[in-house]
C-alpha cells in the first residue's frame, strides 16, 4: 500500500522546515528525547520505585504494547519518512519506516493517561500541550509526515481508552490466575514477538519484557516491592536512585555485548533489585 498524498504531505513538511528558527531548534531537539529510550528509562523506574510499583508495572506493559504495535505497523505499511525522500530535511537521521509515528503515539497515550489520572485543574492544559508539542516536533524535525502523526494519535488514544476501561479487569483476572500463569504468559508473549520480528529494536524491548516479568514474579512472591512513600521527598529520592543506577548500567555496559542482555539486566534492576537496595539504604519511606 502506497502512502497517500505524498506530494501534498512533503510540501507541508517543507513549509514547516522552512519556518525553523535558531531559537526554536533547541526546544524541538529536546522534545525528540520524549521519543527515545531515555525518556522511558526515566519514567518507569521513577514511578515504579519512587511511588507505586503497581502503576509502574502497568505503565511498562502499556508502553511495551504500544511499542510492539507501532513496530508491527511500521513494517506492515512500510511508508517512508520525509528524510527518506529528502535526506537534507531532517535534524536527525531516522532509519525506520514512518507510519505511524511512535512519538505521537506515545504522547497521545501518556498525555491521555495524565489527564485522566491527575486530579488537578491543570491536567488538560499540561496534557494537551505535551501531546501537541511532542507531536508537532515530529514534523518540525523532519521525522514524520502529517499522516504519520495522525496515525500515531489514533493508536495512542485507542490504547489509552482500552487501558482505562480494562486494566482493572485484566489485573483481577491475572491475580486470580496466579503468579505462575503471569510469568508463563509474559515469557510466551516476549518469545512470540522475538520470533515475529527478529530486529534489534524488538530485541531491545524483549530483553526488558522478559526481565520485568521474571523480576516482578519474585518481587510479588517474596514481597520485595516498596510500599508507597510517606513523603514526596522520599519517593523522589527512591526514584532518582533507581534512574541513576539504570543509566550507569546503560552507559557503562560493554558496547560489544548483545543488546538483549543489556536490557535484560536493566529490567531486572528495576523489577527486582532496586527495591531491596532502597530498603538497605534506608530510603524505603
């Protein structure tokens, strides 16, 4: 299936690119990190270890599911990015297919969840700005065509809707089935996607998925998970420690080592090891 309206979309992207300014470029380059592993490396452990292991686990799975769907659809459609058609148009080098936009999809998903769960009068403003800025950055940077962004929005909003409607029912079902069933299901899903799409990106995600499932199994079985912090300061301290060690593991890991093993160790740190370390260091509450 060919991408619809290629000339019109490229013309629109060119108009946005021609409107770039030196003082806006750093902002949109920064926003590109919201479409990277670094953002997930901060978000998941900070919430999981800092404030709520249940919410952190749920966020990990919905973000992982979103990533799997995105990769599968990219490979299915095979639509190019603006940088594939005009290499000089982008501020970064982008190699994967364009449709749907993973950045717009993640922004729509997390922005909607933020609006739904954050009980504040500012939630619509903050969530809306986050979704719009990250999504527009994909066009500004030359990473995506407008239809890529629209496709990402549809998927992100749909996944957020399904999460909000069914996460409690799924949690009750899995609790009833028991830890052994959950571990087996987690492992089966990871191996299925490794077989379906044996690419570097999937290996990156599958290593963490296998580790998260294994770590969560032992954490729940032996009651290793941290309770909710009594103060925001305590939660922030725990979350910051978890993120700091994770980035040490990421950047100090031997470059020649398989990507799968790196993400597996990172997943084990978040799901199994970080909580006992926080307990040992007396920052559990």
